[in-house]
């Protein structure tokens, strides 16, 4: 056999080996198969998409029982794409299932609720971008009913229902009409395949708890002791009375009686949305009297006598009030009807100076700190946020609103202005030293509304500024605080209302 014939025979033999080994998995005709991708990575080919999806469903009886559903689906990051090929190299459903079962969660039918956060300012006054959170529910009604249930934590259920059913009674003399209730956040609800490794809410109670407290974990408990009051229990556990009552809906108000041994819930609110309530309010409001100071130069500085005792008046006030999650953030007075004029207080003070009074400045040693001797710092008396704990932080003053932008702010006692400045949180503010260990602070004044400067001596009742919304403030109001010692420099904040 010549050399050329040997070469031809060798080539034919090799070709025959290739056909019988390397291409045994090649089909003569193209056919349709499906390629499976997980997180973008190919896992191979399968014969039928429907068959594989049914295999997943058959293997997930535990998930079906847990969520009481009839169907379980593939993970959201698994893709199955049709492919035309000559290859017969296919994987079984079981082989692919074993590769994915511990990597990505399977899914079930449900709803994804997205709640977009509200733009806020941090403790340094910088704007923080809102975040969006996703909540998963099996039924749409679980979310909508939970929203209503949570809303009734901030609005009395009967008031909420009367608004919803258009059955509110007209105001005869005083009272409130709810004009609007809405959620400030943007909320979207979309039907989708939801992963079973997420928190899926099946119960309205569980979701309501999360929407209110930001967690489904049980809140702390406290056992009532003899002598406990709601205000004391709330303050000692760093929550507000309002938070305490929301966490314990069986208690009607701050004056509800507590029994020794009774177990109550202590929950710090962390609402997951901002519920806005807009009210038309008509109320009778006490009109604080002004203090008129007269001087008797025959008496030494330090002498003080009440010539005429002040008597508060009364006004009928109509306001537009806005609340967010039960807390008043803005109140605008639209009309005021005088019911009874106040009677001003008249005080006689000594005007004759001694060496002692000249050395220390007029008025030193004349200021009193007893209850009833302090002047009201604003021209209205609505308290929107009291002294104490609220939502996990301590509010060291009393917020007064409803007087209107630029309305007069008065010195609560005589003393020397030690601060008249701006700070990111307090905005435009004034601090007065009353020369008896007590200091008063007036914050969130309007721009250009500080009428006194550091070093000025002011009398009780003197106009020192105008109400505003500067600094970290959600509405026009006065943050009024009384401190024992210099504010934020070793002093201790006191409840200003205990001085009235």
C-alpha cells in the first residue's frame, strides 16, 4: 500500500472516530429547548419551561402550607429563555432545582407596597434624602385595613369614622371639624411575585404594629405600682403621654386610673408614614394679661408690690390646625372674638438705686421664681407640644402656637439678655438670665425679629421678639423653655408650665 493510500485511510479513520465520539450529542435537526439563568449566569438547558416550573411548585409543599397558597413560583432572579439548538445535552429538572434551591428564594403571589419617605432635616439642620421601603403582603386588604387601623391610633376612631362617612356634626359654639385626612408619603401597591425570604404580612395586627412602632417585636412592659400615674410612668420611661395612650388603647386619657399590678405597654412610636389631619377648630382661649410696671423713686431697687392683680381674659378663637401623626405642627388663627378683656397686672417697683443695685445692674435680686409670678411669653395660649419625651427624644421646652407669624414674644421675667443669636436647630433665639439661677429661652423667632441684644436689661412683659419658623421647626410657633442654670451649659431644663 503506497504512502498516499495510508494517509487517506488514516484521515478516514480519524473522521470516523470524531463522528462516533465528539458529535454523538448533535441532533441532525434543530429543536427548541430552554436555557436557565440564575443571577445572569447560565445553568444549562432544560427540555420544558412549564415542566420545570411545575417541578418547583411540586417540591414546595411546605411553603404552600405556611402561606396557605396554591402555587409556588421560581425566584425573581431566575430567567428561562427559549433557545434553538442542535445539542441534546440537557439537564433534568431535578439537577437544575438542586442548584438553585439554596441560592435564591422561591416566590408566591402577593403585593409589593412601596412607601416613599419624607424629606427631613437631621440634628445638624442638613436635608436628608428620603428613602423608600418595600412591604410585602399576600392580600391588598391587609395593607389598606392596617393603614386605617394605624390612622385610628392618631385620630379618635369616632372622629375618623364620622369624617369617612360624612357624618360630622356642625360646630355650635366650640368644637372641631376634620376637613382632610391624607398620607403625605407617596405609596404604590403593585401585584407581583414576592420572595418567601422577606417579611410577608398576613395579619392586619402585625402590619399595624410595624407601621406604628417600626417593628413587630413585643414592646416593653411595666407593672403598675401603688401611686403611679400615667404621666409619671410615661415620663420615667422616656415616652410621652400620647405615646403611652396609643400603646394602651384601653386607657381613655391621662387621668385614667391605674391599678397596682396592672401590666401596661411602653412603646416608642416610629410611624412608617406621615398621616396628615387638617382641622377647622373653634375654641375658647385664655387671653393672658399684660404686666404694667411703675416705679416709686422713694423705694429702693428690690422693692416690689402688686398694686393690681392681673386677671386673664377670654377669646373665642377660630383656627386652621394641621397635625402629623397626632402632633400639631401648625395652627393659623383666622378670627378672634373677644369674650372678656383681661385686667392688666400693675406692679410697683422701687426706683431708688443703692450702691449694690448700681454695681450689679438695675433689677438684680428683684426677680421671683415662684409659681404664678411669671408672665406668659406669647399673645396666644395654645400649647401644641408639651415639655417631656416624644418619639424617643426629649423636648426641653413648651411649644406655643396659633398667634401668627411675627406676633409679639414677651419676656417672662425681668433680667439680662445673655444670648440673642441664631443656631441651626433653635433658629433665631433669645436667652434671658433672671439673676436668680433661672434662665428663659425663646426659640424659632422670625428673621429680623430679635428686638433685644446681649447685654440689654428687659422688664417682665417687654416685647423682645416675634414668633416665626426659623431653625428646625415644622410650623410657626414659639419654643419656650425655663432652665435652672445656663441652657446647654450645665443647666437643667424644667417644665415651664409648672411656673404658671
